[in-house]
C-alpha cells in the first residue's frame, strides 16, 4: 500500500481502541489513537508546527468531554486543518445527526459495525478507499506507527 500518511483516531472506548489498533497494525496502516476529545486540537496544533498532520481523522460521536460533532466543528474552524478529511463514526443512525455532520464538514459518516465480520469488511473497505482510491493531500513528512 502506498504511504499516504497516518490516521488520527479519537476513540474513548478501550475495547474499540484495541480492536482498531489490531486492525490497523494488521493492515500496516500508520495511526495515532487519542482517548479524549479535548486532546484532538492540541495534538493537531503540535503536529501542524512539525508538518506532520494526519492524512485522515476518525472521530467517534460518543466521545468525552465533547462529542464528535463538537470536535468536528472545532477542527473545521481552523484554516490549517480544513483540508483534512474527517470521518464520523456513529453507533445509531439518526438522519438529522448525519445531515448535521455533513453540514459541518464531515467527509463521511459510518455506523460502527455490530459484529466482527462486518467490522473486518468495513475496515478493509475503508482503508482501501481512503488509501488506494481517494485522492488526499500528501503528507509533508511520514509518521512512525504509534502504539498508543
């Protein structure tokens, strides 16, 4: 797979972080995992100064202390981060919530799969699309795989 940078993922649930860590490692995708929503903007500001912004951002809607939609709004309010595709991960589809995510700059809304086989298919399809099919800005520097 071509190296198009790394994924920044906000996931508060330890089980989901471990599952994501295993999938990304198996697919040889570079990633950084954050647990709290208030870590995202400081992380991005730090990486902006070093030229190491993520290629993609995954935000779980059910994050704390701010929800994923609030974090999306914060990200898209900073000019230096507006170009980064932000994917929202939800657990319950509500049409108005999905519309609100897209209206605030989400690139994609994905429901978290509810079983392992769907999770496997979803993550493989996600990685294939974003890292092999979609055209995203090339990162200025490569980033080492995180073991967060």
